[in-house]
C-alpha cells in the first residue's frame, strides 16, 4: 500500500506541473485545428487501449482499469493507479510548402481503480483531458491610411490556450457470469482563453488587444455493457456497447478590450448553455489464453446537433461535422501470465491504427480526417502488478487543399501502471 500511495503522490505532482511549459520546447503550441470550437478532442481509456488504436470498449483486463466502457470496471481484483505524460511533435505545412515545427508536453491521465468485490464489482476514478486548445496564428498586411503616404504595415497575432478537463467516477458490476454493466458520471470543466493582438509599425497608431475568457462546467452520464458471447478455456470473444447522453454545460464569457497586453479597459459578461451531443460506441475483442488479443471499435457523435448560446471560434453554418472514429489493434504477450518466463517474453507488444474524421472543419462540407498508426510496449517491473507502458503514435491530419494545413504528428507517451492487493485477510498458520 505504501508504494501505491507514493506513486499516487508522484503522479499528482506531475499532473500539477503539466500546466507549465515543458523544458526545451521551442514554443508551447499545438495543432492549428485546435483553434475551433472546444479545441482538439482527446480521450485516454487506458495505456493498453491507447497503443491498440485508442478504442478498447470490449477489452476485459485484470491489469488495467479500462475507462473506454465503465462496464469493464467490474473485472478488478487489484487496487490500481496509473498516470503519465505525453509529448507531441507536430510538423504543419500549407499549400505553399511552408512548414512549422511545434513541440509540447502535456498530462495524459490519472486513473484509480478499486475492486469492491473481486472480479465482480469495481469502482473507478479518473482525471483526464477532454479537449485542448493551443494555437498561435500570425498574419501581416499593409494598412492604407492616407493616399499621399506609404501604407502602414501591421501584424495580427491570434492565439488560444486552455481546454476542458473531466473528472470521472464510474462503477461496473457483473450481473451474470458473462455479462457486465457499468455507469460513469463525468464532471466537465475548463477555460478557453483567446486573444487577438494587433500592432502597427507606425507610432501614430495604438496597438490593441481583444481577449475573451470562456468558463464552462457541467455533467455527462455514460452507460455501457460488455458480454462474453463465446467463452472457453482457450479463447474468449466479447462484444460491447456504450452511450454517453447529451450534456449541457453552463458557460460564462468575459470580453475585454485594451491596449497592448493590458486588456482591462472594457469588460462585458455573457452567460448561456453549451449542449454537447450524445456519443455511441460499439466494440469487439477476441483473446486467446492471454497471449493474443484483438480489438476493433467504432464510435459516432452527431456534432451537427451541437448548440451554444455563446460565440465559439468556427461555429458557423456548415462547419460542424458528425464525428466517426474507427480503430483496431492487436496485443501479443509471449509469456501469457507466466512470471517465470524470461524478461523479453513477459513484455506485451501492441500495434493498432485509427481513422477519425473530426467534428469541425474550416471549410464547409469538407472533413478534417486524422489517420494514425499506434504502437507500444508494456514493460514488467520488479514489483508484481506494476508495468511501465511506452506508447507511440504517428499520423497525419488534414490536407494542404485551399486554406487548410496538414499536420504530421508524432506522439510519445509514458504511463506507469501500479497494482497492489489490499484488504487481504490475515491467516494464522
């Protein structure tokens, strides 16, 4: 128990520090597509599922708390804690072949699982990002003030930071030998901060800064089910489904206008509701004696039904898209569950892919599709039940058609998964 407590403290400290820029990065920027609506959507079901395409709705696991589907929390017999960081390298290019390198580091997730009744009733808690806004765009031009004088150059810098976080409390219960159900209550909260700073080459013109801060909070409810439709000593085939009901976020926006970086000259407040659409997902998984595991998932969210009483970047007719995500992956564990095998055979090797058409586009009627390959290693440690997962994603988002840009990204993440047996009854020999 002591080791798990110390790891939890270390993970919490890392999560707190993740708000600071990572040392050595050139600029703490992200994808330009995070400029729109709520930012770039993110999820972290588990480090295992992340390396297998990022789905995992039907994945049973005794070694990981799976938050893709709260029904999976029913299969726990160890108290588990996990947390980690991710590092992103993005190369963005436009139709003129101009390229920009962006690097940043951020917090992945903090997860905690507790078996209330071993392999039957489980509780889970998670703190993870829901969306992230992190962009900077610079535009230059010339302003004609007087026909008798030369034009005055100006520069406009638009940037945004922030995003939504979510606190998740879930419970999973095995209602039959092969069927489990689960529910999670998610508290979404966060701040989006955007600004547009205009400066002029002429000292006769005053630089201005228009800024807005939007605070949001609300609750979402997710329900899921997993069923082992074929189970035996050699293999198990499982199917799963989950649904997240539409959620309403209370939003409060403050606009400020000022000179340069000072933006306290004028302030206006607007309040309203933001309605997130429902989300449904289905998945299958096939496991053979803990050696081979295959998984495939599909999710859908009708973002064209998104509504907001406050202005958000990109919220114009035709910009919203119904989001679909398809993923699949495989895991190979040569030693299965035998801890006496050589170290290399106790490493879990994972590979997957996903295709995500995104939920918003700067060009009406055109999808911003993300295609990526995922891979990872799960390394055993000298402590039983504890593993270090190293994951990698390599992919591409968008295109260089028209005003669009293309992102080529590489994401490296490290997650520590700790497990211990608690509440064991002492026996006298």
